[in-house]
C-alpha cells in the first residue's frame, strides 16, 4: 500500500500528537503512526506531573476537576537535604494527571486539527526515493507493508528513536542509540499509607541527594514513592532500599510498581536533517535534574512547528539548511540550560550526605523561593572549607562542575546561526563534553560500596 502526506510522524504520544496538531492547524496533511493499539496509548505508566502553566503556554486544553485525566493540583515542591533537613520550597501549580486519558485528550485535540492517526502500525525502515534525501518511511500494518511518502518525517517514537537510529551516518543527525548508561531509570511505587489522615502528601517532597521523592496520588489514602537512578534498574532497587532504611518515609504498603527509562545524555547536536526532525525522548531533551520530559518536548515541538510551517509552504521540501532555525532556537535557550545542568550534575552531587546537608543549610545550589539571589556561591563554598562543612574534594568537584557547566552554557548560547559554521562548533562541543563526569560512572562506584 502507498500513501502520501506532507508530514509523517512516528509515535502518537506527548511529542508526536502535539507536533501533529500544530502542523495540521497550519493546513498541512499530517499522518501519525504508532505501533501500539489505540487502547494502549499512554499506558506505560499512570500518574504524570505537569506544570499547569504549560497548557496555556502551548495552547493545549487544560485538564480540570471532573475530567478523567485530572487528579488534583498541588502548589508546592519541597526539597530536603540528605539528612532530611532545611526544606527549600519551590512554588508552582503542578497538575497531577493520569497519563492514558491525558493522551486521549491530546489525540482528540490532534484529530480536531485534522490529523489522521493510524495505530497497530510498526515502523520498519526509512524511505529514500531520491537518496540521500529522506522521503518517508515503510511500516508494517495489518500484516502488510505500508509505504508512506512524506516531505517531512518526524521521529517522536520515544527513547528507542526507531527512525533516528536507522538514519545513515553523515545524514546530518547523530544516529546514536540511548543505551543503559545513558538512561535515567524511574521506579514509581504506588503505596497505601498506614496513616493517611496524618501522612497524605499535599505537595511533592524531594531528596535530591538520593534522587527520591514522595508525591500525591489519585486517592485519599495513597502516595507515590519515586526514585530515579542512572545505570540500571538493579542499581535503582539497591539505592531505594538504602534510602528507605533512613526512615524518612511514612509507614506504607506497596500496591504496585511501575518502572521505565528516560534519556539521560546530551541531545544530538542537530535535531534536523533533510526531510527529518527528532522530537521528545527520541531527541533526548529531558530535564537532567528530574527526568521530566513533557514540557520540553512541547517546547521543541512548538519551535519545530513554527519553523517547518514556514519553510514547507508552497510544497517546499524542508532541508537541513532551511529548517536550521529549529536547532538555533532550541539549543541557544532551553538546550543551553539543560546542557549546563547535565555537565554539572555528576560533580555537584559527588559529596557526602553531611556535605549535601551543609549545602542545603547555606543555600549553596539549593535555594528556597524566598532566598533567590541572596547568597554568594563563592563565599558559601569558602566558608564550607574553612568551617569543615565541605571537604577540599567536594569543593574541587563543585568548582569543577560549575566551571565546565558555564563553559558549556556559553558554547550552546553561541550555537551557529547556520549549518556552515556547525562542524567547528560540534568539534569544540565534543571537547567540552569530554571534560564532564558521568552519572553512570558515579553509580557504578556507588554500587561497589553496596
Ligand atoms: C516512570 C516515568 C515517569 C515520568 N514522569 C514524568 C512526569 O511526571 N512529568 C514529565 O514531564 N515527564 C515524565 N516522564 C518523562 C516523559 O514520560 C517522557 O519525556 C515523555 O513521555 C516523552 O514523550 P514522547 O512522545 O517523546 O515519547 P513516548 O511517550 O515514549 O511515546 C513514544 C510513542 O512512540 C511509539 N513507538 C515506539 N516505537 C515505535 C515504532 N517502532 N513504530 C511505531 N511507533 C513506535 C510508542 O508506542 C509510543 O506511543 C516520566 C518518564 C518515566 C519513565
């Protein structure tokens, strides 16, 4: 079977559906393929947290009380030190949502814009009619092959990046596979609280040192206990047991567990190639501090829709050069901030629980909403060294992390305006990334002590 469309999208989830709707809204013919049946859409895990502001910001209908995807809203996130002290409040309205009905909402919104969705349709390989330019993809659908010709093909197939990883070397977008060392494994324990009247969470509490959190759930007697860990689920399990033994959590009984990986590595240097764009987890744009990906997927999708909407007018084929604005706009803004954080993290967290506690006490790295901008980082660090709150090693790690982080930030802020200057920029970026530490290596070292 042959089909032809303007925009072909692999993956009907957070990124794919949103990009699809934005392109259809501009009058393009959009076809979205997903290998799952429609009934499985968004069922990989249940509860998801998304900042309320993002719905209005990205022009999406916001779930509210009475909607099947809405659970509740909380207004505060509290960060605590490794010794469970010095709470740092961050105020923002966060929606607690159910992922499957949320994806239904997105799918309905995309259809309203004119998008066609095809489920039970698995990607097989990219299609190159006028090689080397990508011209669509081939799928397996109801036992037969479906060849789709498209001017733009978007990979929004999640962490597996089914299409990006099958693009030939040198096509303009890196085709790396996001393997176990490049993932952040998230394990969510849905628990029943022994004393809900006392312990039911009204906000999310996070222990950044252990990458663990306690969050509201969709019923009065429950909570979600989460951990994120680099390297493996095995490490996540061991790290969880160690955290649990500290006794910070309310008494509870585990009802069920969900676990899955999110990308934890730098994104490809370019998201676009001739006739191609990578979006969402396929583009590895999750927040390095939290593993959250939805608002950033929507941000990249909105930039991409504006750029492709413009360059594909009058039947034009979008080339790497004509769609370069996707790279420049994302990499210089959100991309630069996440690159800095990713570069800094392994150095910033490489300290003892007591040192982390000192950092909280003196608002080094972690600040309360009311303290923003009041602390001098350098003075805090030197004070730590003088009083013994921080070892020389921890200080060196922190300073090293801050140094490489700011260099990477500056480099991404000057992301090239056009592809001509890209090769030199990428070589320098490689040099900088080679100077950063690895969270997977830290996890391996920690595993040896367990
Ligand atoms: C346990 C866990 C909790 C999380 N919690 C949050 C949170 O609270 N807030 C937040 O913002 N983020 C959270 N994230 C991250 C967030 O889930 C992802 O960043 C987001 O789902 C990425 O969306 P996506 O559309 O890029 O990919 P996905 O949601 O992975 O969707 C990819 C789609 O592509 C389809 N597909 C895959 N391969 C093929 C193929 N070969 N052919 C056809 N179709 C294919 C899949 O069926 C799927 O529907 C969490 C992640 C995990 C693992």
